[in-house]
C-alpha cells in the first residue's frame, strides 16, 4: 500500500538486520517508524499495540524468532528459540497467528544438523511465511472484489454501502489487508462504493486506522460511533458487512475485536449479509467451539482514557470519573450461524463445520 504516494508494508526487515514497523499508536496524526533489535523489544511492541492486527502479529512473531537467533550464540540457539517462542506466544493470546507463526518457524528448523543450517532455514522460513501472508491477503482481495462487484450490480448506479469494524486493512496485515483488501481492489476497478467505518472503542482503530487507510487510498468513507450502526441498518443504509478475524474455530465461531458480535446480530435482524475475511492462517484446527477461544482482557485505562491531537501535541485525557471501575474485554465471539460466509485466499466458504473442514483440507491445514 502507499502512504503519501510511497509504497510501504506494515513490518519489514532493514538492511542491517533490525525489524522496522509502522507505530500504529500515533496514527492518523503522525506517521512514525519504529525499529527494534531484540525479541524482548518486539514482544513489548506487540503487547503494547505498537503493531497490531492478526496477520501483522504473525509476521512480527516470525521476525521475533529471527531476532532471538541473531543475538544468540551457536551453542545457545535451540534454547534461545524456545525462550523466544514462549515469550511471543504470551503477548496477545487471542490472535492464533502468533502461535501459528512461531510453531511454523520451529517446525521449519527442526532437525537442522548445524547452527549454520538452522540459521539458513530460519531466515528462509521467515521470508516464506511473510510473503505467504502477503499473497494470501492479495488473493482475498481478488475473491472479495468479485463478491462486491456482484452485490454492486444489484444496485445499478448507487454506491455499494459497506459496514466494517475495527481495522482489517493493510495496517493489520503485512500488505493489502483482509476485510479491506476487497474494498481496495473493487475501488481500483471503478466499482462505486462507500464504507461506513465503525469507530471501534475503546482504542478507536476504526476511526483512526481504517479511516486513515481509506483516505490514503481515496475510498469514500464515513466514520460513525459504534452505537449508530443499528440505526444505519434499520434505515437500510448498509448492503453488506465485512470484518476480519483473530481466530476461527473448526465449527466457524469467530473471535474478533469487541463489538463484532452485536453487529452480526444486527445484520441478521435486518437481512444484511455478514462476511468474515481471513486467510487460512487465522483458522485454528485445534479448537471446535468459540467458548474455547482465549479472550484477551486489556487494561481498564484504555476505557478510562482517550488519545488524540491537541494543537500540535499528542495527548491522552481521562474521560471517566476518578475512582470509576472499568472492564476491558478486547474480543468477542460471533457464532458461526450469524456469519454468511468466510472470504479466504481460496474463495468463499460457508460458515459451517463442513465449510471450515473444506477450507482446512484445501489449505492442507490439519490439527
């Protein structure tokens, strides 16, 4: 994707071996690049949401394993990788992509006969994983654009009205995005569309990140408060909802940013299709039911405060009374029966146990 006309990815390796990424905490007001050189620093950045989004977190975890190896002696390599794997898996428990990436790297280096071979395998595996995620997101965009085009044809010349939640664009991936990838491809093809951007409290990833991305790409959008989405649907102002995912079980239950579940309920009540866009790496073949997904709870301070630009200063202010209690679950689970279908790199699959099994078999993913 492009920022002010220049091509960027969300995260990348620098020529001197550091891992660089866009620090999402300061968007949309400031575009800052952060570099880290240790797995501990990268784990902190993941935990504190300098970088976020399931696909981007998987890529970051892979790069974290590379950093751990870079700072370890040959003799200490296996131990260093084991420690890094445990550290990274503990950062954000809901997004399955972190564990998937770490386990993929460990599998790739297993059986290496020398430190040199291990380092070579690791670097090759990291590059393959990152580029694979980019390609998967690109293909989601292609398949999703075909779906959006079909829906748009039913409206003649009126723009297709799309509702999204949180940020499932290129900032939450390495490039392209998941839920926003079809939007970008469709827009580039001249399909008339407009995106309703749910603000996504408490961290406002929709209002800050999705709105910024769409603006950079020149896609028409409007930010709405989370509680306005029911009214939008009631008034017939939404044609389709398209969201991302952090973990999808074998029966199709889907964990995503808090606030996704009520939007799925509203879409069902008003007869609006509700699609989840995610690559095969976001499906967890080890879990069957949504009740088994570990759901992260974050600091109540994210509820108590709001951040933004005041003049030329980036500030955080308190919005609740002193002494107020707050609860901050970061994710909810949308049952499969509320989901119209899964938009993946292999096309559209039913949100059923059979549909997920077909996808896992197609992607050669097994428990």
